[in-house]
C-alpha cells in the first residue's frame, strides 16, 4: 500500500483553505495523520518543511507547549521551568521545541511555541505576569485560524474554549486553582515560585460545541492525510463559543460526574449530590 507523501499533505492543507501568509494555531495528532518515517528526526524535519511550505515565509504557526507542575503542598525544588522543559502536549509540540527557528514563550506552566514574525511578537510577551491562555486572544488580532488536525475528539478543545471560560470568570473557580506550582527564573536570573490560578481544566465536553462551530460559514472540514481536520476562523469560533457558554456555562461539561474539573466548580453546585456519591472516584483522581 502506497504511503502518504509530503506533497499530498501540502495539497490537503491547501484544499482546506490554508494559504501562504496565514497565522495558524494547531492542535494535532501526528499519528492519526498517517505520515511516517523510520527515524523521528527525519519525521520532524519533514513536518517542519511541510508546515513552513504551507504558510510560507510570511506565515506563522503556534502550538501549545504546556509543562509539568507540582502540588503546592508537595513542592519539588528540582522542577524548574526553562525554555528547554519537556512538553506534556504531545509529539507536535515536541516537534516544534526540537526544531530550529522556533520561539517559546516563558509562561512557567502554559507556554506556547511557534515560528514567524507575528508569532514571535505574541510569544515574547507571554510570561509569568500573563494569564495562561492570553496568547489565544492576542493572535485574533492577526486573523488567526485554528486547525484541529486529528483532534476532533473528547480529549481536545477548540483553541478559544479555555480563554472564553477565563473571560467569563470561571477558571479561577476550579477546585485546583492555586494548587499547581513550578519554579522558574525571572528576567534577572532569580529563582522564583509560580502559582497558577486560572486553571482551564477538562476538555471532555467541548465536543458539544461542534454543531455550533460547523454551522459557521467560515468553518472548513476535511482530511489532512488520514486525520479528520476542522479549520476554524479564530474570531468567528471565539465569538460562537463565547455565545454558547455565556448563555449556559454548564453546557460543555463532560459526562463523567466524578470529574473534579467539570462538577467541582462553583457553577456546578446543582450537581453536588452526584459529586458526593462519587467521592471515592474523586479521591483516587486527586491522588
């Protein structure tokens, strides 16, 4: 069986309306795309060539590169965020971190990495004084597009989801708000302790937004390789998600009533009886 070629992937991006000069925010599962090489280094090189060809010299791409934290009551002095810290966001983020010519923001828990002049401008100001998802709103100024490449599932959320929750005032109501910490070095080289308060939490119910997003005229749906891919206009999708959550903040909770993130926030007190019934499951999750 003939494998997927680099040119086929480039053509797939083009068929979904991606043009040179675009600013992309991508969540992607490279395994689902179905393009492989024997060596990871060769695979990463090929993907970077593909992505740079797709957006061109005037284009930009950003991906999330979130990193590990420790609980505030169990500090780990050896866990220090640096620009070389490994990401917990998968192979696409790892690809960007290990490629030349990329730039990573310095936010200690929710950094992003990307390439391009506009991306560098946005990432350069995303630091310990910024909110976790501010990058998402900043790139709307550049008419960014959001690609969900093989990530239309119950594990990943559209780009705007967590930032909309933050703007509506709910991220600081997460049960784990203030519990996640990590050390980092400030601009003077001093070791500091960072505490995260705006916790995004569970993405397991964000798939319920799909009907609203698919109904937007600017949305494109198709394949990149073997992966089902959704292309969203950044501002259109941000406004649509804001509209849904503003009307009913509980509409995108996941279906697992033992989920601390979805059913442990202040806006979920109506679910408190079910939450308490699942206390044993919740304790296991906390552990």
